[in-house]
C-alpha cells in the first residue's frame, strides 16, 4: 500500500467518524449490546481461532509473556463481553456538561490502538471508542492474527446489519508497518500503544501523532515505620492478580529501616513461600543472609528450600519485571523513600502504608505519580463496579505522569480519556 493509499484508508475512518457523531446515544449503545451478544454466540469460533494462534506462536518462538497475554480463555472472553454490556449502560460523556464556561465534550475522531497479545483488548478498545463517537484503527501483533480476524468479522457484520459505517472499526491492511501508521497526522488524532514497556516506549517515541502510552508494572510501595507489615504482603500479592495483565503490579517495595528489627526477615520468607523471587539492594541482601544464618528453625518450620532464599543485588529499579519477582530497598526515612520512588517508579500507581496523617500528606503532595493509593489495594480491574451504587468503571489501562502524552489524561484510561472539549461562546442579538 502506497502512502497515498494509507492516507485514503485513514480518511475512510475519518469520514465514518463524522457520520458516527450524528448517530444517537441509544443507537450506539444498542450497537455495543449487539456486538456483545454476537461475540457470545460465536465464542467457540473465537476460541478455536485463538488455539490456532497459540500453536503458531509457539512455533515462532513468541516470548512466554506474550503467549500468556495472547491466550484467550472462556473467562477472559466473558470478561470482555461483560465490559461491552457495562459500557452500553454508562452515561454518554458527550451529553454531560463540562463546567460553566461553555465547554462541550466531543469525540477525538480517529484513534489507533496498537498492541501485543491481548486479542480481547482490541474488542474492548473498539467498544470504548464507539461509545463516545470515535472510530478506531486496530493493529495487533502478528501472533494473534486468527483471533483478531475472527473478532473483526463479527464486529463488521453487526456494523453492516445496523447501518453503521463499516470504517467505524478497521484493521490495518497487511504489509503496512507500524511506523507508517503512527505518523499519519492528517486524520489520525491519537495513538494508544499497549504491551511490553519496550514496545510502548518505541511506539511513543516514533509517533508524530499524539500518543497515550499505557503503563504496566514497576509500581512502588512504601512501608513506613507506622504501616502494617501483614497488610503490605496482602497488597503486594493482590496487585499481581490481574488477568491476564497485572497493570498495577507492585514490583518494588521501599521499607523503613525500623522493620529490620520488627519481622522483615520472616515477612520476606512469607513472600518467598507465596512463590515470589525476592531481590533487593545490597543492604537488604546482607540483612537477609544474616537472618537466614540466625534463624534455621524458622526456615525449617516454613518448609522452605534454603537454596532459594538468596537475594541478589538488583540495580534495574526503573524497569518492570512482569513476572513473579519483587525487589526490596531499605531506607532511613520518608525523604529518602520519596526521592527513590520519584527516580525509579513508572509513575502510574504507587502505594503508601502509614498511620501518620503528616506522612500521608507529604507523600501525596510530593510523589510524581498519576494515582496514589494510601492504605488501599492497588489492583487494576478493567471492568469494575464502584461503591454501593454499583456504577461501572471500564478502563483500558493506566497512564503515567512521566510519559509523553500523560499530561493530556493521566491515570485511569476510561471513555473520558477518549474525548476532548470545545468551547462554545454565545451571545444574544444586539438590538
């Protein structure tokens, strides 16, 4: 496809966006319900296509992490279907007033979603865009071709049946390189990359279109002297239960020095027993080695293999592990903790455990993160209900304050992140 043909392809999405914004909220919501219903009807065909992708990917030596992301289980597909049903019942952001100065919320236009693995995310991203009047161009990884095509065919059939423009949801034609797509500034309004940090960073750097990178992992927890050690373990383990992607997984723990005399060694042993590989700074390593030498009875009682207990010094504090590894840093006080976290955290979800109001205020005001959890679980959920009202919250992912594009919409990437505002100024006719 020539550059001119690619521009024409994107223009079709642009033209479809102009039509889509004129379609009523009820019709768009009914479209989402119909897509969800048809995906449910053809669930077996989608899962069979996914099996083909998994078999082919193993032959292509696709990384194990991406293979896990690619795997589409019945539960994962059902969760995606539930997201679509919940989206259809959310209020339309385009009908809500924004402030008192004449601002009106409007669609962005054409959005590109580029991703590794996660075939269900293409479906969810498409539904989120359709909900707010955007059209979407999808480019998934080559490892998920069969699954992507199966889902795309279902969506296309529903669009045609309900008289929506086919170009509301498009897939990038074969042969078009990613770097060709993300520089199409004439009609493309936003690029959202999702996948391994290296992939997201590459897309964000190469894109000349506005990018909204989605962050994953490398979240920090600071356990202050007044925090609760058992609760810290609970939060760490819970943060890693995202399926399939633990967006807010706590990879790093910064611990106040006082815990060295108040159970830190046993706490690390409990993390190891849960299957975590524990690493740490030089001081943490030296501390834990001494703890093992002094507490053979504890190790025997917990039935742990002593050979698995060594903590290796780890200096890559700014990278996400995306596995069962966690690193621990011992600090003297909160000032040191704040400086360390601001230097190395991904900046999208960090946690503080403390009983001190002054520590809470200092941490919240000085940590450079889009979302801060104080004495609270940080686990990410793509489809969740908030409070007793049962209102749903659908999120594609999380964005960081530290990445390009985050200043536009930091934190949870929901349907509001896929809109913008325009100001309308009116005046009465002068007589």
